[in-house]
C-alpha cells in the first residue's frame, strides 16, 4: 500500500443533539449506521466511556479509521476521518452525515494530507508529494476534475504559468507546458524511424501525440497503461497534451501491468518508458525486483538493434539512475543518460536511452 492518505479533522461545536454525546452506545450506533451508509468498509468498533462523562469511539474501516471524541459538558465532538483513498467521496459524505445527526451550530474543518510529508490542504494550492528533498506548491486557478479511480486519485487543475496539470495521488505527472519532456523521450528514436513501438504508461497521451507527430514511419504503437481512467480523463481534460492521438488508427490501448503486457510483444523497434515515478507500487513489488523485471521485459520485447528511451526520475535520485544504468548494460549497448530541465517540475529530470545488443 502506498504511504498516502487524507485525514479530515473537524470540530463540531454547540451540538444540538447533545444528549447523544454522553452515551457510548449512541456513538457506536452512529458509526455502525453511518459508515456503511456512506460507502465505507466497517471492520470493527471500540468504545470507551469515561467517568464522569465523555466518550471515545473508534472504528477500524477498510480504508483506515474513524474516531469520535465527545465532550458532553461543552456539547463538543472532535471528529477524525482518515482514509488511504484520497479523492473518494466516502469521508466527506460521512462528515456531512454526522453533522446532520449531531446538528452542530458551528463546524471547523481541516484536511490533512498524509504521506511522506505532512501538509494541510490549502485552498487554491496543491502540493506535489513526489519531491524527496523539497516540496513545491502550485497555484490552482481552476480544478477541472478530482476523482478516484480503481487505482489512484486523479486531479486535473489549471495553473497560471504551466497550464493544465495532471496529478496522480498528489504527485505531478505532467503539465501543458512540458513539451520538452515528450520531445526528450521521442527525439532519440527519430534517426531509427521505428515502425512498431510500445509506450509503457503514458496514459496522459502526451508522449503518444509527440510520437505520432514526429515519426512518419510509425505504423503501430501500443500504449500499455494500468489505469483506463487516466486515458479517459486525458481525452476530456488534457486535449492540449494528447490532441486526438488516442483516436489515431495506429494506436492500440492495452490496460494492465506494463511488464506483464509487454510479454505479449516481440520484435518491437522501440520501447518508451513513460511510467510514474513509483510504478512498482501497483505491482506490489520492491523497487529492485520491479526494475529488474522491467528491463528484462523490454529486452525480451525488442528486436536486435531496437531502442529503449525512458524517464528515470529526478536528477537528485542518483542511486536509481545508477541501478537502472547497470541493469540496462546487461542487455543493451550505447547506454546514455541525459538531464533535462522540465518547466513544471522545477528541476532537471533524467532520461536513459540504449540499443539492444
């Protein structure tokens, strides 16, 4: 499971249903009714009745936990809803459901982002959780979409400088301003005029669009994307990136784990790695295991002389670059690394290319 979640914290002040707050069985009943009603997975409830008054009721849910701490003498309830499924509707629905039952005259809320860093959600800002040594917050001029797919939280915003931006699980993936990212992945393939190409990931369509535009010899390209929702979102909200690339007759969409899907291909002219910064998470594997599997799958799918071009993360992640370079050198020759500044990332990004022996 990815170390990432959203914690809704609320203070219910001057509750009009104050008589409920002194009774543990009443608090337990609220949780037993409200949690399933709001689509959350109730597993277990523990309740403690304090002397002379006050109740703490904690529910373990499939997504994490819900806690109520009551102060009957002041008609006050402290609410804590923590879920590891950011973007899901259940936590907000439960908060509203509890408000309707307890009828506070005033509610104070905060949204806490949990993950590698702890940060409060601030109106008009979104913080990228992918940076290891620092963090960047982006101004949100508009939010076009915020939903949770079967795989991850998806958010598309508009930023005054970078245009439309795609975030997955609070990590920036790409922005409208980042044509250089796609050009860096596709450019090294141009001299080889590949006809058959597979893109690993790339559900935003930017690399696909660039490939179709810049490789006239291209006959077929397979996009191996784990999350169909990302492609659907891109087609509606990321047109500046993908254009009509997904409708191109040369494009084939394949959904599932990129490494597993790549096993169905042989004699490809090129493989482009446009995966997220932590693709191993969805495969439930350690990075070392996944990286070896990935490089092996690319080598198996390519013809002799076939090319790989892949992004390998921030220039600060030296250990990952070194490891991937060593893995590529087992199967490939002419392994080269390039650092390129990506505007919306606000840092240099690393790209590797190699040719199969």
